[in-house]
C-alpha cells in the first residue's frame, strides 16, 4: 500500500491525480473525509465495488455510500429527487449528510447491495472533494476499517486495518468530525433518519419539517425485521473488550462514577484489564483502571471527535472490560450515544437499578 501525505490547505493536484488514476483503473484508495476515513473505488464499476467488500470483510448486502463532488453529479445516479431531498441538499451539501434516493440504472447492484435505492453524499473535505473531481466518476466509499472495527479517524487506523489490502492511502491527518455521516432516506413521502450524525435531528427538522426516526436508530433490530439501512443489523464499531455503558439516574444514591469504580474494582480483583471512558469533568473521580477522557462534556464536538480513537486505544491496551459514561441524546449527543450503544451491543447499566 502506497501512503501519500496531503496537506488539506495546500492540495498538490499532482499527488491527487495519481490517486484519481488508480480509482479510474478500478483500484482502491483510502482518503480522508470530514467524517471518517473512507475506502474509495469507482462506484459505477462492479468489480471495483466488489473489491471494497473483500478488503473490509464486509457482508455483501451492506450497501456503500456514493460520493460526488458537485450537486449536478447526483442527477444521473437517481430516478428522482423529492422536495425534502432538494431542501436538505440546499441546506447541508457539501457536508456530513448522506441522502437515500431511488437509484438509476447507472448504479450497479454491487454498489447498493442489491437495493433499488442509492445512498449519496457530497463531502466538504477539500481532499475528498478534489479527489472525486479529478477521478471524474462517483466514488463508493464506506469507512476504511475492517468490518466491525471502530471507524478510522486517523491515517494510522487505516494502516492498521488496510495495509496489504488496498492500493493507496492518502494521509490527510486527523479527520474533523469523527463520527460517520447522518443518513436520511428521502425516497419516500416523509424523510426518515437512518443513522444520526453531525447534521442533527434538530437541523434536519429545521429544514425538512417532519422527519421520522427508523427504529434501528434507538435499539437493536430483532431478527425478523429488515432494517432500512442494512448496515444497522450488524454489530458495528465494536472494540475487542466488552463495553458497558453506565447511565446515571440523578435520583439514585450512587453516581455513574461510583458504579463504574465499584465494577472496575471487582473486575481488577478478578485479574481483568479494565478501561474507563469518561470526560475532563469527571477524570479525577476514577482512581483505578486505565482511564481515558473524551474531552470536555460541554464540548460535544470534541467527544465525537475522540470516540473511535479511544475505543481503538483500548484495543491496543488489550482491555477486557470498558466502562463508559453516557451522554444526553440531543444534538450531536444522539450520534455519540448511537455509536457507543452499538459498540456496547446495547449493554447499559442504569445507576440505582443495576443487575449485571
Ligand atoms: P459506512 O459507509 O461504512 O459508514 O456505511 C454505510 C451505511 O449506509 C450502512 O449502514 C448502509 O447500510 C447504509 N446505506 C448505504 N446505502 C443505503 C441504501 N440504499 N439504503 C439504506 N441504507 C444504505
Ligand atoms: Mg462503516
């Protein structure tokens, strides 16, 4: 795998052209976006799309997001663009918002996992945007991690997972947002939120009016229900350790920190390695275990930015158990809690009524 360093504020087109050529030739190139690192291939090339699935070890019914560099590149990929779709594009493209449309014949089944809809996003990241423009084709790009691992927010994460499996990595340094794009299905009468992200529910409603939430956003999908975003049925973002979330009930006698400290002590006594995910405000409340702060609780952007990197650090430290504090479910907090809950396999302890 060839690694090329690119400066975001001084993009060298010569370097990017080499990456663009690889894409045109059916190769795989990992590149930074404002959300997480993506693993890109020509979205209109069946064979190239297939290579993405094998490099990631991704189930072939889990469709890919198609990335474009200009709004006008959307039209050939879709059958129609609803009013809500138009409004959301106008308000939030380029940016961390993926929209689902009925697909045109141009988009192969390999890219959409056999669905008759296609997911499209226009990234704001200057490297991603210029790469797509130079390639001259839409780029299918899921997160550049091995399927099931936390999404990569640093070039080093991509190296860990993809070295030897892809042709090139564009190293643009740390990504901005750190959680994957918001996904909204605008192929039906009312927009449906399929995955929360940095374009928050509050922001969607301000522009599109009514927005529904798919039930898979809140919790696990039972076996007999087919989730709208097929990706939601897989255990995502999973660290190697068992992650357990501790939700604080303000009326309970013990605080979240009390419960985490007690459980940590128990596990340490049994000889396990224990990690704790907390915030700057609470860092000093944890005397034992491997304690990592996601940043200031009041700065949701920082929490989102650091989340996946911290989960990977605990993998490197070979933690057996990780206990994490929880966050309010509003604004960016909805995306943070969605990723944490999935990583924990929805294992949550509520202070005051705990049974493990
Ligand atoms: P990733 O790019 O790895 O963050 O994953 C892309 C997500 O988009 C997965 O959860 C997919 O299931 C979802 N997705 C992609 N295309 C579609 C589609 N046509 N309909 C619904 N969900 C989709
Ligand atoms: Mg992913």
